[in-house]
C-alpha cells in the first residue's frame, strides 16, 4: 500500500509540474502576444509616418525643382540684363580713397590710377593678372558696374578695392565678401 501511495504522490507531483509548466507557457504566450501586438502597433505607426514623410519629400522635390527652374530663369534674365556673363565669383572687397595709396597731395601722382587717369567714382582696383585695365565688373551689392582702372600693393587674386570718396566711407564699408560678375 505504501508503494501505491508513493506512486500516486509521484504521479500527482508530475501532474502538478506539468500543469505548472502549461500555465507558465500560457502566461509566456499571452505576454508574447501582448508584446507582438505592441510591436505591430509601433510598426503600423512607423509605416504611416514613413508614408507621410515620403509624400512630404516628393512635394519638397517638386518645390525644389520649381525653385531651381525659377532661379535658372532669373539668372538668365540677369545675364541678359547685364549684357552677358563670363564669370561669377565671390570675392573679398575693400575700399580705397585718394589718400590711401601713401602719396602726399603734393605728389604729381597723387590720385592717379595705374591706368594713368585720375581716380573717380566707378573705378575699382584689381589684380591685373586676373582682371586687366578696362575690365567691367558688376557687383550686385552696389547694383552697378565698375571698371578696373587701378591696382594696389595689397590687391591679389580674389580681392578687389572699390574707390570711395573719403576715408570715412572706406572705414565704414570695411572688408566684405561679395558676389562679383565679369561682364562682357
């Protein structure tokens, strides 16, 4: 009889362990299903966001293409308004006046440019290997065309010096980077 009771106890323990394992598995399955549902909701949300971003990107690409086309047309109009464009760059621009060359007013060459003419409004100093005397340069900042008529000791490649009437104007202008077009 003890053996039968022992066998029943063993069978009961095995049954309880199996039941416990089934309950644990069912709980794990339920937790996994809940986690899967959360992941699916996240995937659905990300898919919708991706769809919206793709739509927005397509709209931005269309807008960008339209802006590029507009800028191209405006640039072509600018070229024709200026009579053509050979080259466009960003250059360092400073200013000079008659007295900035270091000559005294009593010097016969005071205010005389490298071209031999007296300095005047509309003249610009440039590196002559880059822009020879007589070259026309349009600077949108001033909305006007200047003529290269001078050079200077500090003027090198990529630099220009615009003539201004006084030291005060020159100091106020300072040193800036500006868009410059060489016009034909």
